[in-house]
């Protein structure tokens, strides 16, 4: 057995160390220090997980939740926009399917299939133009930095030129 095989067999060994199918893994671990180390760290993790306990909920959690639920149920119904929004957000879409199919059929009839393609092209254009804008911004920044470098260089050489006659 080699090390990758051994390490993929380590979970089995951890769950049932005495199983006869784990004999090759045990034999490899007796001879291989790195795999033995791997097994020991897994055992340490497992024993740490054994000591972990799920935290208890805060006192009166159930009561508080029940009160909140009752308050939500007794609230007056939200406005028209809110109701439409929640229906769009949380529905399974089943009741819209006939309408959607009808709209798609209508679009295909009108555009002869070009409608769907056109909307795709529009989306792609928008995404590339965002990328292009970013690149242009980067390019402009680069040009501004180069211009500033040139200005500083010009200034330095002008200073040197003015110093030259006096020396
Ligand atoms: Zn090994």
C-alpha cells in the first residue's frame, strides 16, 4: 500500500480499527511515520469533536419565537407592491408558467426568433462595455501617472539647467 491509498483509508480505520479489511492500512501505518502522524492528528480532531457540545438556546427562546410569529400573523396585510414582490420572490413559478409560455410564443411570433437573440446580444454588450470602461479607467490612470512623471522630470532638468550657468 502507498501513502495516498493509506490516507484515503484512514477514515475507515478510525471508524473501525479492528476490521480485517483495514489490515493493509494498519501494516502501512506501522512502517510509515507520515501516515502515522496523519492518523494521530485525525484521532486528535475526533476526540476534540467528542468533547464539543451544542450551545443551549437562550431562555424563553420558544416563547419569544411564538410571540414574534403571532405578531407577524396579526399584522395588517402589506401594500399592493409588497404583496406582488413577495409573491414574485417566494412563489414556485408554477402559476406563471402558462403566461410565460404565452409571452415567449408571442415574442417568437413577432420577432421570428430574433427577439430572444437580440436580448442576449444586448446583455453581452452591456457586460463587455463595463469591462471596457474599467480598462479605459486604468489606461487613463496610467497615462496621468506618466504625464506626472514627465512633469517632474522636466522640472528637475529645468532646475539643473538653471544651476549650470551659476556654477
Ligand atoms: Zn504512508
